């Protein structure tokens, strides 16, 4: 008879091998090599690619640092090169009461600087006196010089105010904007033929010449003949002031070039960092968080710049309410772009977490897919099915999801200005569309089973599934061959293996 301890060892090895093979079959894999039970642990594989985490961190950090600069450079490129966009940005200011009052004040200052109303009134009264009047009348006329000058000036101010608040002023304002922008570009390019759009003290503004010309004609049409004495005016309405105009001129070409390629460089660096990383799902979360943090810092910087403008730009140059209005108008495109980028970064972080290999999102995905599959099953049992259309939608689901995401980003870029309500509405609509798409699509039956957590092979969990013969090496050094399990009829205990000396 065979040694009893050896038989027990063989049975234990057999049980361990069967459990290992059953576990492998449940995972959808089949052992390709004999299972060896030994007391020696396999050699640990050599670690490679230690540079990948460091390179990923450097790439993502550079991309996140360049992202705010990319937004500013993109705005500067449009502002410095696109006259139509510049005019479209500042044209609505023509209807703002604060800007209208500021233009009226600047126009009257230009008129008074070029037309001496007091002298004109005095000359007119002296001419009347020369016609021959008595002493008392002459004294009375001298007393009227001051009120008459004030009356003429008020009459002109009323005429200027009437023109500036009329619909005709919008066209004049746009023409002045277009002229000012062309002069600004010429100044940035250091063109010697450029008119003075940047003064010696660094003041940048809107040319008042076209506005004065139309104001002059409007006053003449109203019967204010003294307006005919107003000469052509070369005056600038200040909108900003900087002592670094020569530096800006030197940096003009660099800013224009950076506005074209810097956004792409930032995105490529972040994408490359995610691709290089070992754990891409976790790295994507950190990259999205860093990108969103960069946009938050940009928004805080814009708010800080507004406060700095109020303290550095004297009210004598531009009134505070006008300067803040001009600043807000100039930076609205940057704020909207930063807001959209911030929302995009947060959405990518949430989607990356939900689609990542983490325990919590995996359970959530399982529950959601199970619910959708149950809903789809109930509908199909009642004869409601999407058929081939659903199968096509399932096959093209990645493309459709990408198109929906890109469409949402484009919509956020076009719907400006962007209140919080618009952003939230866009995200809710996208979420509803994605849910409807997941319900309407019709995956194959096998993939539906896998989606809700069922095994891909129904026989994988069967305890009576035939197993291939597997040699097992035990710690005693002997080798036993485990025969394949029998089918459903083989339900009894396994026979004991015979020793070399046992009879047949």
C-alpha cells in the first residue's frame, strides 16, 4: 500500500490546483503553463521607466503654468491685430451714459481749447457798441459779456450732448474706434507715419477728431454759427496709461506670435504628461486640477488688476467709473475664456474620476449600467427596441460622446458673456443628452451581460466544467498528474493514486 502521508499531500495539491484553475476560469483566463507549487518565490521583475513620473510632473506643471499666459496672449493677439474685433468689443460703450458724459466733457474741452468763446462774445458786444449806443446801454452791454459767453457755451454743450445721446453717435463712435485701432497698431509697429495714439506720457486712447467733426456739423445744423470756428482737432480720449510703451513696441511681435502657438503648447504639454505617466487616470485628475487652479489664479489676477487700475490711473486722466468700465470691457473676453477653461478642467476631473479604476466610481458605474440595462430589458420585453439604430449608436458611442463634449465647449466659447446660469444649463443639457444616448444605444447581448457584472462565459462558474490535465509539483519532490475532472456524472470522491508497487 502507498504511504498515507503522501496520499494526503497529493490530495491537497490537487485541491489547490483545482481552486487555482477555477479562479483563473472565473477571470476569463486559462492557465497556459503547469501550476507549480514550490517553496521558492519567483524573481521580482526588474523595474523600468523610473523617469516617467518625473517627466510627467514636469510636463504637466509647465502646461498648467503656461495656461493662464496662453489665455492672455490669445486675447492680446486678437486685440492687437483684429480691428473688427476691437470695434465690436468697444462699440457698445457708445450707449453707456457714463461714456457719453465723458465724451461730452472731452469734446467741450477740445472746443474750448480751440475756440475762445469769451473773446468771441466780447468782440460781438464791442461791435454792437460801435454802432452807437448811450453810456448806460454801453455799460449794460459790458455786463452782458459774461452771461452771454456762458449762454453760448451752454448752448454748445446742449448741442454736443444732444448729438452724443442720439443714434447717429454710434456710427461716429465706431469710425473713431476703427481709426484709433489702426493708429494703435501703427504705434506698436513703431510706424513713423502713425498719428499720436500713444502720447509722450504713455496715454493710449481713442481719437476724438471724427467725433469733433460730426459735433461741429451738428451744431451748425442747429443754427449755432460760432461752431464754424472750430478747427480740426487732434485730441485723444484716454482709455489707458502706461510708461512702458517702448517696451510694448519691442514685445509686439512676440505677443502676436505667442497668441498663436502658446495655447497649443500648453495643451500639448498637459496631454503629453498624462500619456507619459504610469497611472494615467490618477494623473489626469491632477492635471485637470492644476489646469483649473491656473484659471482660478488668472481670474483672481484680473480682479486684482482692476483694483490696481483704480489706484494707478488718476481720475484727472479718466474718471473712475469710466476706467473700470473700459477695463471690464477689455477683459471680458479673457474672463469668459478663463471661466470656460475652468469649467472644462473641472468637468474633465469629474469625468476622469468617474471613469477611473477607483473603487467608488466602479461601484457607481456598475449600478448605473445595471439600471440602464434593466430599463432597456423592460422596454425590449414590451416590444420597444431601437434595433439597428441602437446597435449603430453603441458602435459609434465614443465618437458621439466626443462630438457632444466638443459641441459643449464650442457653445460655451460662443455664448458670451457667460453667467453661471448659462454654464450650468449647458452642463445639464450635456448630461441629459449623454444619459439618453446610453439608454437608446443597444449593445450586443454578451456585452450587456458583462456591463452588469455577469461573467462573459456562463460556464465559467460551473463546478462540473472539464479541466485540462495539469502536472503539479509538490514540496516532497514527487510529481503527480491530475486527470481531468469528469462531467456531471463524476460526483464521487476522487480515487486515490496508485503507487508503483500496487497491483493493477
